[in-house]
C-alpha cells in the first residue's frame, strides 16, 4: 500500500521497492525502511505482477522485528508512484522495471537461501536479514544526499 503522497515526497526522498508479486521481498524492504527512517523517507512498494496477498512468512519475519505490515496489499507500479520517487530498487533477479527518465533504478540481487536447500522461516529470516542490511546502507546514503530530495527537479 502506498504511504505518503507526491506532495510530501518533495520534502523527503522517495523510494519505490519492487519485486514480482509485491508480497514478500519488496514488502520486507518497505517495512524495514519505514521503521528505520520514520518520516525521513517516503516509502512505496509495488510488484511487476502483483499477487493476491502478502507472503505469510514475510509478515511473520517482520513481526519478529516489531514491524507490522498486515495492512499492506500487493499492488502494481503506478504513474503516481513513479512521479513521487527518484529511486527504484528491484529485489531479486526476476523483477524488471523499464527505464524511466529522471529515475535511478538499482537492483539488489538478494540472497536466495532456497538455492542452498534452506526453506521455511529459516529461509525468510535470511532473506529479511540480507534486505535489512541493504536498507540500512541505503538509508545512510539517503541521509547524506540531497540528490533524491525533490522529484520535481
């Protein structure tokens, strides 16, 4: 679910996290960024082919950190959201976003423990922790930069 509006995005950096279904990795990244950044970053999440619901293990893995995303819903990338951000982060190898003038697109090739035979909540915790490290680094970068501050310039 979209948090913030393009109007308040002009005062804070806007970041869009994207995965395929918008039920797991992008929601994890969004939830962690919201918790860490508070109102200093406007956070959006979306999917390239949104699913019907959140991944229950993603929800549970964030709950373990005190982050509640139960009110979020998978959604597609909208023109309104793209207008509000200067940075799009795709998570994993499957999510692809076409280039958009004025928007930087980065890919986080996130850990995929299932390739090592790790499944269930153990897998999700490893994915969550990998994403959390990346979000922490991104937040540090955003706090030191004004390049992403105003999507209207």
